[in-house]
C-alpha cells in the first residue's frame, strides 16, 4: 500500500499571513490538529499545529501570524512512499501528520493519524458481538 492510496488530497490549508486567531478558531471548529501552510503557488512552506498556536500565543503581547508560529522545517513524503515507511517516520518522530508533496515541493495532500486509523478500520472486521458489549451506533 502506498501513501497515494489513503492520503487526503484536499487538506485544509493556511497561508503564512493568516492570523493565529483565525487558524485557532478554524482548527477548533473543524476539529483538526495539523494544517499545512502554503504560499500562493501551493508550495508547502510550513505546518501549523495546535502546539505552535499555544506556544505562539502564550507570553506574546502582539498578534502573531501563522508564518511567525509555524514549523518551518517539515518532513514530507511523496505519493509513492510505502505506507509502512510513512508510518515508521511518524512513529519515530512522534508526528501527527505528514504532508505529501511533489518534486517541486507543491502540496498534493496530507496523511494524518486519523487517516491511518480509518485505513486500519477498513482493513479489519468488526466482531459480530461488538454492539452487544458497547453502546455504539
């Protein structure tokens, strides 16, 4: 299985000039923890996470932009990266996501912990008596 088989090809994105408040509100409403940051040419320039938003706001008296708080050196993978390799990278580095880029650094998609859980869910069978023991609908 390759990254292209499970990646989200239409991830939410921010631009560097977006405000942290805008990013924070959006991420809370959409219930996402990691969002790629791109330039006007769709080139990946960073990654904003809830941690960066918190650290960017605490003790800072002026308004910050996404560009000022984002992670600027981001590990990425390509569409043909084996899924196991991407998982290894995420586990070794405690990453919650990996942006997928082309050879020019343009954002093609993202893979998150949730995408991996959905894939695992799709590959496994729910036991027949599952609903007898759990209050899940």
